[in-house]
């Protein structure tokens, strides 16, 4: 989608105009063109300007006028959602939106993010049906600087969506690594792709243990963005299970249907470093994405086997379906040696987090409340929903092992997300660290506003805002 800011007299002939309507059919500031609409037609449709409502009506000057309801006191989130809804309703290649002229704080960013995210489609494997028509969007009285940054954020989020939506057959660890490396390199990020021999040389026992059952070799993707005079150093680690069968502790068939999503953490951190580099934030970012299948093969890790990660406790594997934490142990061990100011790992780690918080809220565990608050503040600015969960240290004894230093699951079904976070804490080191469990919202269950059914890319914009705050504090 081509985006641009326009001002003054704008031609709307043969195009679509998007206007905002408040409750009781009052026009949103900047959308006074609503007054030219046939009131009887609007009334007969049931459209009242309520949040989430949308209506296409004739207009004397334009091809179509799309009215989007914003409710009584709309803010950034409402404007973003309305823009996403409107983008899917456009039937002309070009559209003009009046929503950026609303005076709402962050209006341009909301309109750009909403439009780009809401118009997202993954059509690589579609042989019929038509793509959305909207290819050009003009923002009346928008902010050009805000547009450029918002476009970078939304484009990065859609990039993560593409990687996650790709079927597992077509994203082997090596293919995914090459795709990510090509994309982030364009943004100025340097990359290294470690093959099996390099992984063995680095003694990444967690990655090798999970990969043992697959005939597709594991890969570790290392990415670095280093601007001139960085004000801080952020380390990111993303879980990259390209397909999760559960290993020998095999999943039920229904639980495997979405397991191409299990590399969402790797997609999110990779897209985030690309966005940070594109925007040019004054923060060094070191990013590790271990990529592997968790498959069933003759040499697959068996329950009761012991793995040695690159650093930290040895691990007794009692359940091979608790594999994400095993590769993250290696990823965290690698970035710990770099001594960053803050480490964040992102993973679709536990069904327990989804049980606790549902499909629309991600969990935050942190080394302390100050780190958790910095993540929550970044998420608030990004417009993503996270919730702090307790890193309850009394539960740590539940993963003591009889034959190794630690085991990868506890003996109880309760508190699984906390147990997983406590496991990761063993490898994160003593510095500031946060663990984002995005198992619930990594996949959208419905299309609404800027959200589209399928991979969500949740976490990309939060990580960018977190990097921004680090740069400002530094």
C-alpha cells in the first residue's frame, strides 16, 4: 500500500473517502463531509456512529463515502481499529481518509497502523478470490514524519505475520533463516547463520537435543544492529520451533494444527530488530533466533535424557513437548555473554499462559517490577495488551532434578507458565530480563479492526517502543 500525506484541496473524484462519525451521528472533527450525506438513508441503515459500525453510502463528489463509527470519546485505539475496518471496505484502488485530521493524539500513526495492519492478507497459496482493492491511501492533513515511522512499524508487523503464516513444509530452519536474513539485511542489520557444525562447535546442547528427531538441520540466526553512539544495548531472543509435533511426548492431532506458529517468537524479534534499524533508534540490538523442528525420529530426545546447554544448569528432559525452553536456554546463554543492559525473550511458550489470560493478552514475567513496568509501558504506547505475571520463586523447587541440575517440567499441571519462566530465569543471568509468553495472542481468532485472522505479529511494536525508551533513558 502506498501512503502519503496531502493537504488543501484534494480530488476525490472516482475514489473513496473515509470519514469518522461519533455517537449520535456527529461528525468527527475533520470529517464534516458527513453532513452532505442523505440522513434518511443513514437512519434506515441502523448506523448510529457506534464504535465498530461501518457504512458505505453514495456521495455527490466521490465514488463512495465510507462512514466508520467511533463512539462517544474516541482515542488512539478506536481510531486505529476504525481505520483497519475501513481499509477492508474500500472497493477502489485509491482512497482518501479524513481520520488523520481528527485532532486525536497520535492520529496519523493510528490511521497508518490501522490501515496497513487491517488490510493485511496472506494470499501466497490462494488460487481464487480477489485481493483487497486498496493500493493507495492519502491522509488529509496528516503528519509526514509520523506516517513514515508508523509505516515501518506496521510493515514489520506484517513481515512477522508472513513468516508465521507460512506452512511448516515451506519454512525449514534454513529456509526461514535465509528469508529473515534477507529482510533484516535490507534494514541495515548484520546477520550470521550458524549451521549444525557451528552449533555443535558452540556447544548448544538444548538446540541439538530438540533438533535430534528431525531430518531438517537446526539453524541459529544471529542478528546485530549497531548505530553510531548507541545509548543502550538490548538483547532479544526468540523461540523458533518451525513445527512442533511434541517430539516423543507427542501432541494430540488437534493440538498440532497451529504448530507452524511455534516460531512466532523468532519472527517477532526478527521483525522488531528490522523496525528498530529502519527507524534508526540509538540502541544497539543483539538478537538470537534458534530455529529447529521438534519432530519424531529414530534419534529423537527421549524422556529422561539429559541435555547440556551452552551455559547454565544441565537439563533432564521429562517431557519433549516442553521444548521451547530448551532452545531458549541456549539463546539466553549466548546473549548473556554479551552483557546487555536488558534481555527480552519472546515465545509461544505455554498453553498455561493462554489458559490464564485468554487469546488477547500476553504474559510478562520479569527479573523485577521495574523491568516489568518498562515492558508494560512500552506495550501501552504500542497499543498491545500485556499483563504482568508473578515470578514466584517458591515454585522453583518443583523443577529440581534427581539426576541433573534442573528438569524441564514440574510434577504438577498447575502454574505451568510460572514454572516455564522460572526455568528460563536460570539461564538469563543476573541482569535485567523479561520473558514475554505470547501463546494466546500470537494467532488472531477473528478479523476486527486492525486485527486479521491468522498470525498477529504481537510484540513487534512493543519491542520497538521498549528499545525507544532504553535509548531515551540512556
